[in-house]
């Protein structure tokens, strides 16, 4: 009886005697089928081939049959970004040759997109023009952090991600220190995502802030308030966040010449309210980000773009769109 | 008054927040630092009174603890109070909302440069502005309730026993007590040693008996020890008792009889101590016998803080018999107050000692204290007109936090009970108010 941990440790000794068993890697523990002997695998390249990527190739000998193959030396570069949009259970993934976009929506009012461009991956191949599937994001994140979510100095978890196409599960091969975990996550019918039609030409006001300045504000939002009111104006108060809670109202004002303000382009005074419960999850992205761009268009739609620097110094973006709550009552 | 849950979790949250306040105070224009000390009393609300000094007062939901802080104008960079002749400005706000302004103290210490609190008669908001780094400004407009003046009558001068020590000494002395311990007994042992001993509720009977014996033999190590061995069957056997004995030389003042002892809530005491410690102040404790309120005072040139905590009554096997002797003892002291109605309360010395006034704004009597009470026997704390619904709302909310009647008694509402004393001793504090309603 061999556990997965032993599997790779003993791989060289037992390499010669592998035979194909049903490809059961859903569980880390060997199932009843494996109890009688070792967890055997046959490497297609021959019994003496080095034990490198046996799992990947044993089922589908031809890698070209995968519609999506992506590999990554540091899985945290992916999991961190996904955590920034993890406020609902399910996500829709779109992959094109440029990279993967993962979308999470709530209440038909808020949408979060994480962009993981192809350059983040060490290998990234998409066979079709675009690949789309829906997946349980919670499970995906659990699998990605199966070796632990906090980084251990000197150890990196590598990831190889394969998707065979519509109806197939997403396969994850995670390796750390010679230990390989295989995860298969069933994919679901992709759902149509919202089109916010947020066009940069319609943007009225735009502010780029250092995230540091907003972090505290968002983490301390008065959640007894139903809405977060955002005022952007070329005149005072320039940029104001307001809440109206049980204890009274609070206003947070950022002057336009503040050192936190990287860019201030406001053309017209706009006061919009957004459901605080919908915006609060964006705190996850805010916490990870170094800069945030806040834009509103002519309809009062809000776009929050977060610039996130990963552990390798690469830049990724997470974007939140949110509909305004209602017309601000004249007072 | 508002309803507030009195669970311990919340209490801890409050006191944690509270004691870190001092450092922030130093960067605030108006240092509300110490004001938040009041929160350790699990208060529903905080009264702010802008007079010649800023006063912050609060009382806990079971009314067994009261705190009052006075800030000298010099405490602030700028202090502007109502001009003479104007009605003093005051407001009562939910402690929760006040604390929410200062939610993350660590962050505040880093980012807030100054703090400005303002209240004016026209607006119905208390405005707290925090001026932060990078020019960021936070403005909180806190709603408040109809003003009431909260006033406890107490006078340290009438307390026969006084202890005074650097807060550090007492702070270190309470350190070994288990965090969950509710009450602690403070007493004077032989050789003017000050003794702090954990009070076990389960071993209540035994402990009290032990305390009594201890008192007789002078709290020394030679006589019968606590817990008494007399009753090995009760839960005292499983209880651990912690006792700290501090030499009188560590105190700046020990003016107390050997053998006196009082029992009070440790939680409030801890909070108070940690504040006094961070402020590096001395703490004076003025106390009398069991069941009589103890006054804890800290003072420096800019602020003045008083905490009044109820103490545990001695077991009272024959309450009726004990009435008479007690009647005589406090009477001379009470004359110091020279308030005419006090005689009505003389039966209950706590109540004659401390009376809370809660009246609505504009009632001038609110600051002239007990003498205005029209019918002292029934509702001395409150004039009939001001006996609003709000007041009634308080009552159910205080019930969960109200200690068992045999233990701490309300410092403030006890007097209401005076005419209703039944043979079975004090009834729940809150019953009488509905009667007074009519």
C-alpha cells in the first residue's frame, strides 16, 4: 500500500513493475483497488523512462488532443489572482491564446474578472480559438492549494493544467518536492456572462489611487449601511466615499493632490450609490493590489481595476464592474 | 438607553480597544483616549457633556459600575465649550457607534494626525473628524439620543478606607488571576499587607464563610485558612484559589483597618488598571464595607477619572435584624450631602450614598442633584415628566446583565426599592419602575 507521498519517493525503485490500473487519482488515498499492491502506473515511454510526467501522458498519449494545456512553476501566481475574485462558488473560464479570463458574477449586478495572461504561464497552448467552461471555483482553489496555501521558503508548487474539451473534467497535476497530486474537477455548462458594455470612451471620471489608501477604508466600511456612495468631482470634495449606517453617516474624503492619488481625471460631478454588499467582496482584490483605478461611465456604472503584482513581479489585473443602485434622491 | 448585549465577548472587545487608546490620544487634537476607558464598563451609551471641562460618563447595563472622566481644556489642543449662560452641550451616543469610529487602533495610530470632536446645538449629530495622512479626512456624523445627564453621587471623602498605589503594582498583582475569573476580593491582612484573592462563585457560601473567618483572624497565615475545611463536600474542594499579597510598602497610602475586605468585578478593575498603567498614573481606592460601593480614582493634571464599582454584599442571614444597626452608622456621613430627602433612603445605605439622575435636557434640576426629586420614595432618580418610554426600554435590556439580586446591587436604582423591601431581601432592581410609571 502506497500513499501518494510514497509514490514519488519510491518511484525509482518500483519503476520497473508498473502496470496500468484504472486512472483513479481523484483521491489521494489509494482506493480499494490499489490496496492489494502498489499503485501501479505504466509509463507509455517504457518502464525505464524517468518518472517525470507519467500521469499526464498515460491516458491521452497525444497532448494535442487537449484543447487547453497550461503549466506554471509557481501555482500561487494563479491561485492568488483567483482568490481576488472568489466571492461566489462558481466561475466561468474563457481561454484564448492570450490567456485565461475567469469571471464571477453576483446578483446580475456585479461582475469580477481575473485576467491571467499567457505570459504568466511557462507553457500555454490553446488548440481552439477559445475554450469556455464553468467550474466550481471553491474546489479549484482548494485543489490549487492542496500542498498548503502559505508559501514555504524554498519550495514551489508546480502546476500543469489540462482540459480536453467540452464535457471533460479539468485536470490538475500539482507537484511539490517530487510529490504529485492529480485532481480532476468536473466542468459545467458555461453560462452566459453579463456584458456591462463599459466602454472607455464613455468614462466620465477616472481616478487612480494607491491601494494602500483605500484598503483601510474598505475593510472598515460600515456594513450597517446599505449603500456605498461614491462622489467623484472636479471640485471639492473631489473623491468621497460615504456610508449611511445605523450609527450615522461617514464620509471619507481624498483630496486630489494627495500623495495617494496617482491620477485624477474628473470631468463632471457624479454621485452614485452602489450596494455595499456587492462591493465589499472587492476588498479581496484590493488587499492584494498595489494600485486601483476607479472609473465611472455616463450611466454611473463603476469599474474598479486592480493591479496585482505576483510573486515573480509580473503584473495581473482584476476588474470589478458594478451597477449603480438607484438614482440618488435629490436632497 | 439602548439595549445592548452584555455578553463577555463584547466586553472583551471593548476593553481591548480601550486601553490602547492612550498613544492615539497623543496625536489627537482632542484626545478622546481616556474617554474610551469608559467602555470597559460594557456600556450601552456614553454621555458627553461639554462644560468648562469635557466630561464623559457611562454606566453599565446592570448599573453596578459607573465611570466618569473629566478632561481639562488643556488636555486638548483646542477646546471651545458653550459660552456661559448657554445650555451646556451634551449628548448621549451609543458606545458602539463611538467605538466604530476608532475601529482599528493600530491603523489609527499610524495614519491619524489629529482628531476633532464637535457638537453644536443645532445639528443633531456629533461630528468626529479624523485628519489622516495624505490629506485624507474621515468625517463621522454620529446620531445621538435625547440628552440625559448621568450623575452618580459619590464622595470618596466619606470612605473610611483608602489605598493608593501605582497602577503598575496592582496591575501586576491581578496578572496571575485566571482570565475567566469574575470577581476578586481585596482585603487588608496583618501588617497592613494588601491581599487580593480570587472569588469563586461556586464556592460562594464557603468563600464567604472563609472570608468572614479570615476577617476575624485578621487575614494572616496563622489562623484558619481559606477555603475553610469545614465543608469539604461542597464545590470549594475543586476550586483553585489564587491569592496575592502585597506589602504595604509598595503602596503610597494604606489607610485601612486590618480585616476589611470587599469583593468586586475583576473585569472592570483590569480595564481600569491597564488604562492607568499606560497612563502611568496612581490609582486610589476608596472603600467601605462589603456591599458598599468602592471608588477608584485616577488623576493627573489634565484628566480626572472616577470609577465606582458595586461590591458584593456579605451574606445577610437576617436582613431585618441588620437594618437597624446599619441605619445608625451611615447617618452621620450622609449629612455631608445635606440633601434633605436622603433620610428617605437611610434604610438603604448604598442608595443614600449614590443616586443616579437621569433627566431630560432643559430640566435645570438635572444638575442640582437629588434635591429635585419630587417623590423620593418612589422614583427619586427621575422626575415624573422625564420618565419617558426610553427609560422603560432600558429596563428589559438590563435584565440579562443584572447580577443575581444577592450579589451586586444596583448603585443607582437601589433607592427605588427602599419602600418595597420585602423580607426576602432586595427584589430585582427593575421591578419598581413600572410601578412608578403610574
